[in-house]
C-alpha cells in the first residue's frame, strides 16, 4: 500500500518512525460530465480572472481571502516555518478508555506502518501496551495543511489511527428532537422489541452495496447494446396513521423475509390469539382443579356410598379428557384417589373393629347383670324358706 505521509509517533521519549496508509477505499462509481448532443467531455480549465488566460499548475499558489475580499498570499515556505511540533510527528497526549470517544467525532481511518527495522521494537511495545491497558491513545498530528486530532487503537496486529473532529466541530442536536410531547405505550415498545428480535443480528460481511451493483448492471447492459434492467418499484409510502398496525405489519414482514424465523416476542394480534388458546386450555386446567377440590371435600354422613365406588366413578370420568395436559394431570389424581381409598378402607376397618368391641362389652355387661339377678333371687328364696321353718 502506498503511504500518504511519513513521520514518527512521539511516545514520551520514544520515537517510532511510521508511514501513514489509507485504511479504507471507495468503490463508488464516478461519472464524467458530457455534452448531451454529441457526447463530448466537459472539461474545466483554470483561468486567471485578471489576465483571462489559462494557467498551469506551476503558476498556482495558495491565498487566504479576508473578510473584505482581499487575497493574502501564503507560500509553502511560510507554512514550513510554522512553530508546530506535530508537523511531522504524531504526538500522543493521553490514553483514555475507548468508550470516552464519541462516534460522532470519528473521521477517516489510517493504518500506521512501521518505518523500517529500527521501528519494529518500539512499534510492538506500543501495540502491546494498548492491548493490555484496553485503552486508546489520543494524539495530535498535522496533515494537509492543518493540525488534526487522532485516536490510535489496535486492529489485529497493526496500529490504526482514526482522525477525530475537534470537539467544537461537532454540532449540538438543536432543533432535531420533536417539539411535541410524545408518550410511548408499553405495547408499542413490546412490538418494537419484537421487530428488533425478529430482525436479529447480521454479519457485516454479508452486507453489500446493492445500488452500486444495480448501476454496474445498467452500465454493462448499455455497453453491450442491451436494454437496461428495470428497477423494482419502490413500496408505496404514506403517512403512518396507526403505529401499532404498522409495527405488527413490520414484524410479520420481517418474519417472512427471514424465512419464517420466529422472534422472541409476538405481535399484538398473535399474542391475543395465543392468549385465547391459553384461555381455552386454562379452562381445562381450572375444571381439573375443581374436581380435585371435590375429592378433598369432607364426605357426607349418610354412608350409603362407599369410598371405593366414588373413586371408581372419578377414575372412569378422567379418561374423557383428550388433552395432554388432562392426561398428565390424571396420573397424580389417580394416585391421590388410591391413597384416599386405602385410607378410607383402613378407617372403615377401624370403625368395624370398634363396633365389635363395643358389642362385646355390651353383651358382657348384660350377662353380668343376669347373673347378679339370679343370685339375688336365690338369696331371697333361701331367706323365705328359713322364715317358714
């Protein structure tokens, strides 16, 4: 790559010879101005307005136009004697975190190429210091007749420099923000999030200049004497009347363009449909919960129906549900019913045993009473016999 500037990086007392190389290139298609009647080139000639004649590059110099229109000549010798330490030096003035740099300030990017073998060691030292500190270097340098601000950072194994605008060159966003007060609802934010999630991320390497490619196709068709391809019609634009509807439509269009790839969030219409489906399935769940509460309700005192009969009826009614949720819910219900049936059987057995014990006690008491009565009658008869004698 051809260098556009030669100098050195001033890193404290360390000087690193470098060459400045453009880090970017333009692929835009340029056109020439022609005369539409015959296709002749339109050219500009540099003419001295005082002599009214064309002049060459060797006769052209620099001049500063004053407020009153006076031209003050400035020669290259005048500029070469400027007391400017950054004329041939990139002077590092500070190291700051990268997030301290406002992207609005970033300008043209360059690569800093080490200038020969002696520069290899200090170049590598600065690169590794930037890596380990996770910081960028702020520097000042002079290029194309003016002093500039720059930011040095590591790109791969190279040091790159971004030209920065001076802080007073960045305009404040006055008059850009809407004057009217606007309230954004949560549903609108949810739809915006859904659209963002549907669009997802993209690899910047996959993006390309479609306009330039279309222009190249037109030029190739014209050069081959063919009819240029027709451009696809642009989608009709209009005033957005319903922001929610526009967001929902954008989400659906983004899903279709992504091959039906679902986003993390759904549109309001789809959310309502899903909510309706959940409500229907929720009715099934609520119905099952009511049946469970009926099972756990206290039994009546009539005792005409046994626990096993009630459990059988409930178990028979469970398979009528066709949903998977009901089927899954019926398994723990059966276990609960079986547990309750066992408990009820044990309770019934205990009650029967208690009744038998009570009956035996009553029988024993009756037998004892009869024996006592017989003894009393025998005693009375014996006493009567003695009196008679």
